[in-house]
C-alpha cells in the first residue's frame, strides 16, 4: 500500500547491496576505500601544489583545482556512506539525506561539466588566438567562470529534489545503487512522475548534453587550426597540449553515458551491473583526473617530486 512522505516521521530508502555477495561486502569495500583514499590524496596534492607554487597561478591550473575540489566533494558525498553500509550494515538512508545526496551528486556533476567546457574554451583560445589568451582568460575571469558553474548547477538541479518532495512512495523502497540518484528515487514513486521525468531529462540535455556538444565543437575548431600548420611535428606538439583535457573529458562523460544507458535500457541487467556502473561514475573521474594531469603536466610533476624529495631528506 502506498504511503506519502508526510505520513511518516522518518521515511527512508534502502541502499542496494551486492547481490549474492552480502557476506563478503566488508571485503568488497576494501578496494572502494582504497580508491577513495587515492582520490583524496591525489586531488588534495593537486590543490596543495597549485596553491604553493606561484608559477601555477594561471587559469589552466585554477580550472584544474576546481576539478579537484569537485571530485573531492562528489566522492565525499557518496563513498563514506557506502562504506558505512558495507562495513556496518547500515542500509537505510533517510528521505532528507537521500534528497540531499541526490542534489549534491547531480549539481556537482553539472559544475564539473561546466568546468570541462571552460577548459575546452581555454585550449581553443590558447591555440587559435594565442595573442588574446592572456587578455581573455584572466584570473578574475576564471573566478567568475567558477562561480557561474556553481550557480548554473544549483539553478538547474535544485528543482529535482523539490519535485520529488511531495510524491508518495511505495514500499519496499529499495534503490538500485548504493547512493541516491534522481531517476532511481523517482522510479519508486507511486504517483505521476511525468513533470519530474521531463524536467530531469531537460536539465541533463541543457547542461551535460549542451556542454558535450560545445566541447566537441571547440575541438573541431582546434583540429582545424592545428591542421593548418605545415610541419607534422609542430602539429603534434600543439595538439599534445590538449591530450590531458581530452582524457579527463572521456573519464567524465563515458561513465556518465554508461550510467544513463544502464538506467534507460538496462532494466533486465543484473543488479550488480547497476551498482558497479554507479561506483565507476563516482570514483573513476576522481581517481583519474589528478593522475592524468600529474603525468601530463611537468610543472606539477616537478613540484610533487620536490616535495617528496624534501620529505625523504627530512631528519627523523
């Protein structure tokens, strides 16, 4: 029998467990915890290095810091709660906490998408209009872009939990992931969810979808400019400055598209697939982004190596 949220003092949802592996969940949490620790250390290192190194106080590295902060926030909003479930068996999450987690996941994803678009524009201006790059992308403009990215994410995705708030839900309210996503929660409602479906799809298309199209357009213009160069070595040298950003874009959009496809067309898939795809979506960008930029950016490499060298030589 359906019951509304207002009829209960503390309505809750049940997080998805690993099917058939419930007894081994505490062991399965170890790689998840390791990935989270690596994400925290790697992104924290990027933030500390950029802050400590004056030569890195430039728009490209400020955007990288934004990515690191977003990835840290997104992983922290989800992984500790998953670990509490795996290690202590706390499967229930309150309705309010679920809506808050859902809002943070979607909003931070939108902010990250906007920052990736800004980084693509940065690469376009640097390659196609190098003389105007310093004038167009100043530190002040970079800060305004960051604030605009946050405002955009909040404005587009704040309505999602508000649309779900008045809906009644049918029991059992078992989610298909170990955290709360809009479509997952919405599917458990016992009422007409058309407004929520339409708005959710519209928001995704106007933010992530539009950003993906504009990123592709930026790289088409970059590729056109690169192909005008006479020497292949020069072409490769110029385009190599975009490799790290392209990898980061793929690390964000491939899991996002995969998770969307699983939600839309994977109803007959094993529950384990949904859980794995959700964890990949949360952790892969957070782990890979600082590693990619750390490998591709010599300034960051040198600073981290110098810090490690100083630590090793410190008296014990």
